[in-house]
C-alpha cells in the first residue's frame, strides 16, 4: 500500500457532510485495515489513481443526484413498512419490491454479482466496487431501513436550536457534534478508535457475531440480516420516544453516539469481510492480523479515465456547482 500524505480537506459547502462523509469514509478506512493482501490489490486495481477507498465510498451519493445516476436513488435504503416503536421488522418482499428500481438489498446483491463477473468491462466492475463500498455504510444507518415519515426526513426536530430533521440528525449532526468536522485527520482518528475497540476494547467480545453473515452467494439474505440489525435500533432508540419538535442535541444525542459508533464499526468490519470473501473466499477476520500502518490509505492504480466516468464526473461537477451555497449535506432522500 502506498502512503498517502495527509491533505487538508477544504470545508467548502460540498464538504459539509452527512453519514456521506463521516460515516462512509470512516467505514471505508476502517475496512481497509482488514483487507487481505489479495483483496487490497484487487481494490487498488478497480480504483482510479487519484481516488482513495474513502473517496470511492462517497461517490454513490453524488451519482444518485445527477441525471445519469438518478435511477440509483432508491438503492440507498430499504423502506421497512413496520410500525415503530411498537414493531420493527424488515421484510424483503414487502419492503423492497415496492420500488420498481429496487432497494439497498437488491442493489447490494446485484453489485456483488457484477463485481465478480469477469465478463464485464473494467468501468462496470469499478462502479460495482464503489456501490458496495457505499451500501455497507448506508445499510448500517437505522433510518436507511425505515419507511416511517420518509426515513425521518419528515420529522422536524431541533439540533443546537437550529431547525432540521431527524434523518439529517442521524446522518451527520450527532456524529459531527461528538467528533468535530469530517476532516481527514478526524476521520483517521475515528477509524483508529474503532479499530482499537474491535481489537481489544469495547467490541472485542462481540465482533465475531458481526461475521455471522458474510456469504456472498446469499447477498440478499445478508443484506436483510444487516438491515434488520439497523432497523432494530429504530424501535430501541431512534423513535422510542416522541421526537417531533424536540431539541435533540442534549441527552438524546449523548445516548445515540455509542450506537452510531458501533454501527460504523460494524459496517467497516463487515465491508472488509465482504470484500475479502469476494476476492479470496475467506473473510480474513479470524486469527492473527497483520496490523497496517494507520496512516495508510488504499488508493487506486488506474490512470486513464474511462469515457463513461468522464461524463459522470462532468455531471457531478455541474450538480455540485448548483448546490453550492445552500448545500446541507449529501443524503439520498426517501
Ligand atoms: Zn447513500
């Protein structure tokens, strides 16, 4: 792995982030610490030279907003039609089939097939990798597994006295208020803390249960199982008490921080296991691990940009320009 120098992240409007930046980048960075050597080589092969695994993990949210990628909007969540806080339950045939274009579980299954299909051209498999890097993050955000009031987007709340909605609070506000802005330095420090907890701290005992479903030939089954882990929190915490109109930056946020951190850790650990299974047939999560340098970031090798990606990049750039100034974070609305 090559050492990537720490670059300051400009806090422009587009970097005021969501689960998009903090969650997704931390998930990807944490996962990169658990990649088997062959998996790391595979990942580098399917990233561009100027692209880190963290950049690649946030691509899907941008893509969903441009004309070329709009079809993928519903792939970022599964709308569980349960009844929180009384009943929480993800039911694949009830909750995924309603969108003609699929949900996060069907999309994960599809991309897991595509990344393994060596008859597909490089850009298609590279795109499948970027989707997988992203979906493992989103599926661990409780409100990406809930239909009620558009995954909390229609629940009005306050955070540090500012008006916002519950979905945004869970995407970004709570974690940013606990850990500062999602700069590269803070993301590395977040990943380091989570790695420490997995190795010898708070999550050391339970981490083996996180490996329970890493069967890449049953991506649908694993997707539902992971979405159910997240969805359970909707009843247990997210919507346990009435939150409409409430100020959530105090006690509510304090209680949510450990839950969010655990889900981000789980997502990163499972992402590594998933990619290792795809590439090597083993999850690589048991036994002695070769500890990586915590400053190492996996980045790509491909120099020449594919024509499809040139077009996508141009549309993303265009979209970001129009969003400057009133941008409140990247998250795909229900
Ligand atoms: Zn997303």
